[in-house]
């Protein structure tokens, strides 16, 4: 009696379905949250046992993914409040401080200095002209973007185990 997993692109959720026989192997159930949504079968993850803890390149091993996802959601909403054409320097610095605090990202000294000056209200364009060479090193910003993208794309796992018979 297998358990099959399905992913819903519409709501970015993973669902688990209990099948009482292998006759359901080629059947795709309806989405439990909305029957109009289409599910696609995914390869189930599996548990690994042992004592070794491995840190990923992007996230620490003790990361609470739920908390991190909520934090990034809040940061993303805050980012939408920043006027791209005329950004408030203090708001930019506050955003960057929150991001670095949440992710543990260590910014180079030159960026920390820039953030301090932004917090004092200095003009971002003036700082960009002054620190142009440091800003051109986009590795820090690529790292931030990579982290945001990875967290945002992570699907939410529905904790319920659904009976396949009820959704076909």
C-alpha cells in the first residue's frame, strides 16, 4: 500500500496520498484544496538517519525553514514598500540590516560602511558614485538573490495524509 506525493503549482504545496492498491499508480488525484487545480506526481523524499549533520552552502543545518520562509515573506512585502525611483536611504539600510540579520550573511566592510551612511540619510546615488567599484562586485547581491529565490520556491508540505480513493 504505497503513498504517492503530488505537487500543485497553483498553491505551491506538496500533498501525500495513501493508495490502498497499486491500481492507483497511474491515477492523478484532484487537489484537496481546489478541484480545479492540477497536480503532478513527484518523487517522494526519504529520511536519512545518522549522526552527521551537514550544512548546505546556502543555509545552516539548524535552520527552521518555516520561520525563514515567513521572514523572507515579510522582507519581500517590505521591499515592495521601497520606491525604486526615489528610495529612502534609511529604509534601504533597514531592509539590508534585517536581511543580513535573518540570513547570517556577512557583508564586506565596504557594504557595512555604506549601510551606516544610508542610515544617516545620505543619498544612495552619491554613495553609488563613491563606492562604484565595490558595488560592481555583484557577488554579494547575487548571493542575496539566490537565497531569496531558494526560500521563495520551496513548496509547503501539507501535513495531512489523504485517501487516494476520495480524490479520484
